[in-house]
C-alpha cells in the first residue's frame, strides 16, 4: 500500500518566545516492510535543519529559532509504500525456554530491550502476567498472539484517561488507556518474561481515514489521529515481529513505522525548549491518505 502523510504540529505561546530549540523524529523508516519515497519538513518561522541518526537508528532533525515568535509550526510531508512481511515459521514454533537460550547469545545487543526503562517498570503484577502467558514450555508465537488477544479483551481504549507519564502500574490497575499505554504494558510483561521487545511509534490508517467503499474490506483498526504505538518482538534469528496490542493484530500494511526505542521517551515525535513565555496551545494533526499503488523512485 502507498500512503501520503502530513503531520502538522502547532505550538502557540501565551506571549512572545525569544528562542526555541527543537528536535523531531518524524521520518518514516526504510526497511524490509516499507520504503520511503519522498519526504520534507517545513518549519514556520523558517530554520536550518541539522540531521543525525540516534542510538536506536532513528533519523533526528534539530533546529533553532533565534528570533521572536508567537507560534511555531512543523509540517512534515512524506510518501511511503508498505508491504507485508511474515516471519519464518520456525522462529514462532519454538518454546519460550529455547528462545531464551538463543537470546542469551545476543544479550549485549538486546540489553536495552530486556531491561526496565524510565516508562517501563517491572512489578509483582507484571511478573504474574509474564509467568501466566509465557511459561518455559509454551510455544513462542501462539503465546504472543494469545497475550495481545487478552489485552484487547481486557483493556478499554479510552482517550483522556491517562497522561504521557502515567505509569504501567496505573494502567494495569485501571485497565484503560491508549495505544502508548498498551504498548508499554506489553513491553513490561515481555521483558519480565525475558523476551526482548521495543517500543514503536508511527501512524495507522484508522476507519475515519479510509474511503467508504473500503469500509468492509479489512478489520477495523483504532488508534489516535496524531500517531500510533505498537511493539516489536525480537524473534530468534533476528526478525523483529511487529504486534499491535491495541488492535489485537500483527502490524501490517496499514501501519507506517517512524521510530523505535525502549519506551515512548526514546521515540517522541517532537520535543524542545523555548525562552520567554509558556505554551498556551499545542495541537497535532495527521492526515494519512491511501494512494494508488504504483512504482516510484526511492529517496536517494
């Protein structure tokens, strides 16, 4: 599938900001599942962009506004082509204990994705779920799918019930939240079960973004209109398997991947600081349009 994406972020200040310093992780990845065709980031006021690749492989753009301004707008426009990719069946048909033995040979490479992180903390409740869903003799693939099915059945998608810093323990207790919360709960359980997994942020084609003629052709997907979050599990052999606990599905062609990390903090779309005032309004809007599938030249 091919998509055109427009991601617009507006910071409106209560007064006049004298300076702003920002970083953005808004570039869709190019990998075996998707291809970045074109992409540009425009800032208002205009600025010079500096690009680097962070520790987790995300493309990061930084810029500064050193003139007085009352608002700052970032508009990222991109086109992406996605393709389905299935993991080798042999990586899903082994037991959890066999997989753990294989992962131990890559412990240094996977260390960050096996340990707690600022937003993904372990607890007795998390460990209980890990033991229930991932006992040593269980088959890895079916156990992972059974777990995300349980999350879909047990948790309620409820915007405005959590904040960016709501801990995993509070989400587990309330059994409600949004995609970010569900991804981080899943990460806590998997890491407690010694299964390496990482946080993914990106976009999802929800029902409101699809044409009426396509409404009954695929499963209904839910997610935030601004961005979406899911999980990638590292399977023995090096395949990162994308699983979406919010929608109880394998992340597929209707998911566009942008950034990865230990948790939300490593993959935040935008963040920064400014001087002289405070934010009166922050708004984010994403338009995701499906295009006709046709050949296009890759970004050089």
